[in-house]
C-alpha cells in the first residue's frame, strides 16, 4: 500500500479520536483534532483535506452539532491547503502557525455562516456569532499549534524519512 495512504489513514483515525479530548464551549469545542490535520498537510494537501473532513464528521457525531462541526471541518480543510502551500516558502513550523491562524478566517467564518443560516435563519447575526466564538477558536489555535509543533519536532524527520521511499 502507498505510504502516503497509510499516513492519511493514521491521520484520519487520530483526528477522529482527538476530537473527543475537548473543552465544551457554546461555539465550538476546542480539541486536538486539527493537530493531525496540520501534520499531514505538511506532506499531502489531499491528506490534510480528507483528515479535516473526518475531524468534522467525528466532532459532529460527538457533539450532535453538525451545523457547527461540519462547517469547522470544511474550514479546517481550507487551512490544510494553506498549510501545504506555505511549506516550501516559509518552512514547516511557520506553515503550521500561519495555517492554524488562517482558521480565524476560514473556520470561524464558515461556522458563523452555518450557524446563522441553519440554526438562527438570520444571516445578519454572522458578525455577532463570529465574535462570540473567538475564545473557542483562539484556544483551539493555541493548543493545536503547540501540539503540532511538538509533534513535528519529535517525529517530523521520521515522517520525512518514511515518505522519502514512498511509491
């Protein structure tokens, strides 16, 4: 089996499991789910995209708030693409940081739009919802950035070596 596919499978399983370690807040549940998204995105844009969607599905199952968690999954999938596209320009650590911070734009905005449409049926509430969830997204960004960089420091070279012989 292709080594990148194996890493994507491991990443998806990790994202699914890590969403259960969370802090329940009104607008989101900061968890470690985007840590594997950031890591796999350094090596595979499609892997990061798929992992983010799996994270959204897993969080939706756990919280029952599909309109929040799937929007977050799509926003995190966009973060994965940003992260991958920045790796060669600014390096892995900085790509993780900028990618995670892009969640303020992608993830927060998509959640605010989704909540305002599907729950409140009132798009004029988008800015209010975006501001209300700022603490949850900030906690998530900080926790996942730190965790992803620590993981990268410990296992990054091993993953690169593993993939250097990929088919």
